[in-house]
């Protein structure tokens, strides 16, 4: 999808941050995925939820469905993911996700990924070509310094210009060097889902 | 417990807001309870979780256990509950809760409760005396206007002076007329628990 330029980026722009819950690697099963809607870096607005398969191929489709069926969907302006690999190596094709939900997607990681290591790991899984294509569809990796005096983050972009992504990331990273929606999605996904699931 | 006076109320005072998830009234079963830790009315800090029985007698004990075993416990300064009846008529004895966790407890409702109606309902359940005593231990109902131009809320207090409770409620109700920790606990409890539980 072509990157549309944002006409303006409001301080209260609605951001959906998505992260996955805890699981035991290389087991079979499903993992909870939590989406958190924030108004910019300011206010918690809502939660969404889906489940994906460990090392499966359904992350893109399930997240797209979660986003499109959410009551918050009409107001959302950007989706921010915790990396592109979820539930092990269930890879989100951010280019496809962006096209299906018609929203810009920013994938954020704190450490620069080692793509050679990932390629080796993917080769041990079925459907290597599919996963590797999804990885490559993430495109270029950009470095963004969201906060003075803190480490930069690394991002893949789809459907958004680097300049706009940078502005959004800076505006919404009010409490740490990642957007609030993503920071809080991580806390909820890792702190809550496993406990509720288990009992 | 005697009400200790707060020496000072920091804008980033750690508040635990507690609300219950969705369930079908008058069925048997368990209900998720979600606790959300906020720094004042500003920042989301963490989540906690427990489960209680529909129309059971375990709400006080389960919440106390959830609070005392939480990694956030040492930093918490006040607990804010969504009313005192959870999972139907599983009543929290806020005076007992305050004593067990050694923290002030504020129970918040948006509408003035009709205690006569509640008494009639409780009479239809086993252990009326126990429930009614828990209700009465909530003590006096106070009205607090947390935000200009918005409706007042009604609160029961335990282990805290009205003056301090009023200050805390005003400082932490940054987005609505109830503390952020409670507003967000409600969104997560009602939006997330049922979905995760069901699948």
C-alpha cells in the first residue's frame, strides 16, 4: 500500500498497541494476543483480544480480524506491533496487515534484530518460504530516537512515511521509549492472559 | 482500623483499582476480578488478577490474597473498589479488607445505592447475616464531587479520613469522575476476561 501522508497528528491520536501473552516455546497450542487502545500517549481507552497458534501462520489474519471487528476500529489511526514475530515464529506480514485493515502499521523492537539468526530458525520450521516472505515484506529497518537520553528503538513501517511514524512514536512514547499503547499491551498480555487461561 | 492521616498525597501515589468481569447473574461459577495499578491518575503500572464465586462469600479473602501476593503491594498506598458487591452478592467487607492488607480502602459507586433493595435481595441468599454484616461494616456513605461540572460519586471508606479520601479521589480522577485505576480496571475486566475465559 502506498504511504499516505498524515495531514495532522493530533496529540490524542488513537493508537492500537498489540502484544502477545506468555507461552512455553516449541510447544503446541494457542497464545493470547492483547490489543490496547490509547489516546496518543495519554489515556487508556480500550482492549481487544484474539488468539493465535504457537509457531503457526495465522497471526496476520487473526490480528486483522481482531482490528476490523473491534468497536474502536473506526477511530483508529495507526497500529503498533511488538516486533513482527508473535507466539514463537508466527510472523505478521505488516504489509498485508496494513492493506487488509487499511491502517498504517509500525512494528517496534527495542533491540536490533539479527535477521541471519531468524533465517536459520525459520529454516527449521515448515512453510519457510511463506514466513521468510512475510519477514521480507516488513521492508527496511529504521532507527528512531523517541526520547532524549534513552536508547533508540528500531521500526519496520507499512503504509506510513518515516517522517510521520517518527512524529507519532515521539508523541506517544510518554512514559518509556515505546508508545504507551504498546507498553501497556505488554503489561496486560504478560501479566493477565496466562493467569486467566490457566484456571 | 483507625484512620491514619496521610502525611502527604503525591500526584503519583500508587492506587490499586479493582473491578469484576462479566458473568450471568444467578448462575453458578466463578468470575474474574482484575486489579489495575496506576500512578495517581497518570500512568498505568500493572495488573493483578483473582477469581471469586458468583454469590459466594470469598470476595474479601480472595482480594486480600491478590493484593498481598502482588509484586506491587509494597508500593501501594490505597485500594479503590467498584462498589462493595462483586460477582452478584459476593460482598467485600471493606473494614476487614483494610485490616488484612493494612491499606486504606475506598469503595466507589456512581449511583447512590438503595440499601433497602439490597437487604431484600440478600434475604433470598444463604448466609444473610454474614453478608448484611459485611454491608454494614462499610459504614457511612459519603458524597464526593471529584470533577467540576460532573456528577458526584458516592463512597464508603475504611482506614482513611474523609478529607484524605476526597483529595485522593480528586487527584486521581483525571479522565472521568472516578479514579483512573478503577476506570481502566473496569474496561479490562469487562472487555477481556470473558473472552479469554470462554475460548
